[in-house]
C-alpha cells in the first residue's frame, strides 16, 4: 500500500500536492494521479495542471487534497 504524509492510501484519480524547489524558491505543485506503483521502489505518476507527465518518488512529502474518488 502506497501512503501519503498523513498515512492515507494514494489511489489513481486522486489529486495530490508535493513540494518543489528550484534554487531558493519553493512551492507546492499539484498532480492528478494516474498510476500508483508499490513494491521496493514506490512512486506515483500523473499529470500536472499544464498536462505534463510527472513522476513523484519521495512520497513522504505528498499530501492528498481530495480523499474521495470521482464517480463515473
């Protein structure tokens, strides 16, 4: 089971935020999760608001901002 900072399970379809740092600037970036990979090297994949693919490997810094999955 892949979990976020608060211990909640991350699932495809959820929106998560994670910290980004470039130089001395820091901000939170948001992605919609499309794939959750468990195992020895856990990571999530998704798309940011600009539609670019993103892979996040440091899941200890990820926080789910919508816990309910959208209904089809």
